[in-house]
């Protein structure tokens, strides 16, 4: 039995700390809606990040800067409902978007509180280093868990000169390490390390008692995070070095849609099995069957006929008490 299949307790910041202490790697993925959140939670993902990356992958923006608090709350709510509909295990972390926390401490406190109260997130994430230690300390004191984010911080892309690897020079590496220590001391329960040399990622991970989550920061981090659409290969033009594609959904989705268009135009769909008659008697409801461990409202013969290739997932279980 795999580790992610066996682990069933609700993930909290305390659980993540325990995972680091036990040498168990942490998995984090972005999620922006009910359906993907439900699937990610069923699959055993530890943390779901409702990232301001939604500005790019959902809204089609060039960067994350246009994302607002209302956007974040809306998507956090959808993700929370998806996790609740599945096992309820994954921890939900909501991003504080650009200029929701940088200008005023009181405004930052209110916005972080909104992500928990209205968005139903369980923690917030903010970008930046030691300059936000006071804010982190205040948030933690009022009961808001905070995940930090240092290295390549997308909200600062203009100041950084674009999406570039950070910390290659000694002085820059020392600043990033100092930021990591300051945020940990202020009370962050975890740090995202993005776009830094793997040697620096390893040094920071080794020096901290709190877990690190890497994205382009090397294999020595305590966990890893990817944008779910990148993992699934939804954008064929986006091929950063730090991303591994586990699927090619761009091709699969286009193929499915092409088949649908062809069948509609040829008259093959809808067929008799997809239509209703005034004279027929009501039939039994479609039986539910497990496909690769996931419950599906379909007939097995139909799935075999279209060649559905399901990735085996663990069986859907009862929510932890």
C-alpha cells in the first residue's frame, strides 16, 4: 500500500510539520474550481493552493497582477466545496493577490481574514521576504496560518526583470536565506521556494524546522508544487524547465471535441441510447462502477468501447472523523 493511500488524516499545518520531521514528502497542486479540487483531493494531494496564477491559466492574463480579492474568494469557495464533496482531507491555502497586503497592515489583516471567513480557505500565502515578517507575526497571532513564498515571486516580476531564476549570485542567495529565516521566525508554517538553484533550495530546507515546498527549487525541498494545468499538459506552448507533464490533455481534449463535432454533423450523436421516447418504460438508473478506483456513472462496456484510459486512483473512502 502506498503512503498516499494509507494517509487519511486531515492535513493541517501541524500535519505538514510532522511530515517533514518524518521525512515524508509533501504534495501540493493548484486548484481553482470544484471539479479539479474534488479530483485532487480524491487522489490524495496534501495541499491545494488556490493560486493567483488563476489570472494566467483561467483568465488568460499575461501575469498575476490583475487578480483581485473578489476573484480569490470566489475560487477559494469553489475549491472548498470540491474538497468537502470528496474526502475533506486536503488543506486549502489561498493566495493574497497583488496589493491586497503590501500597502497597509490593517488592510492586509482584513483581506487575509476574508480568505478564511468568506473563501473558506484554511491558510493564506503571501509573496515576499523579511519586510513582511511583522505582517506574518500579526496574522499568526490572530489565528491565520501563513505560508511564505520567496525566490522568484511572480507579483514582483517587473522589479525582478521578468520570470528569472533568483539567487545565483552569492549576495542574492544570502538575501533569500535571510528572508527564509525571518519568515520562519515570524511564524510561517511553510515556505514556497520558487525559481532558485537547487543547492540553495537544499541549504534553506536543511536550515529550517518548517517544511519547504519547491517549484523549480530542486529535489531536496520537503515537498513540491505544480500548476495543475501544467502537470496535465493543457498549454502546449508553455514548457518551463521545472515542469514535468504527466498527461497531454491538450491533445486528448481536442480529440474528444473533434469526435463530438464529427458525430453531431454526421448524425451519429445523439443515438437511440441518448434519447427518450413517449412510449418506452422508465429504465433502471445507470449502475455506478469503479473505474481505476473512481466511481463513475457509466456502463463498463461503453468505457471499453471508447478506450477510456483511467489513471488508477485510490478507492474513494469515507471522510475522516
